[in-house]
C-alpha cells in the first residue's frame, strides 16, 4: 500500500508507545500495518490518531476489548474523526459513569472497616456467614449494589 510509509520505529517514537505495544495492538486488531518489499511493517499516517484514541480511552479506564468493539463498529474500521469522537465519548461516558458509581459504592462500603480498624466479623458489612448471599448472585454482591 503506497501511502503506508511510516516505519514501526517512527510510529513508536511519535506516539510514545513501545514497538512491542504496536505489535500487541496489531495482534488485537486495533491497528493495521502493511509489509513493504523488504517485509518490514509500514503504517498509514492515520495510525497516529488511532493510537491517540486508544491511549485516551485507556486513560479513561476502558478495556482494549471495548476499544476494539468500537473500532469494528466504524465504517471500514476507519480512524475516528471529530464527529466519531463525539459519539464515542457519549457512549463511553455512560460506561464511565457506571464505573464511577461502582467505585464510590466500594469506597463507601469500605469506609466503616477502614475507619474503625476492627475488621469485626459481626459488624463488617461485607462479611457473608454461611454464604447467605449466594442466592443473590456470584461475587461480592454487597459491593456491587
């Protein structure tokens, strides 16, 4: 592909990620490269923006799987533009709100134990004697409320 002329080293340096990270992103289907006649990886210039979107999403706490699903949903799996970013941010905002609420609930549930320091099994809000909470679902159901 003629316009795929950026080397892996250049892309790594320009985006601030390691070459191994680029290979990992490629393996996960987040970015694409082409091979030149010397069998070296080459990238199109838009990969710089795509990696910036990946890094921004990761800083927000989004998983690579979530990012990949978003990219796959774009026409021709193209690099997001401003309009796309506005739509992505709305979608990701909902996910982040859920994560924030979950963290606030976790923080508030642990506050009693941290505050008193007793770790009493009689008073602990997350203690589950005889697995009484099993009927409410798997995992830490009190913390998930």
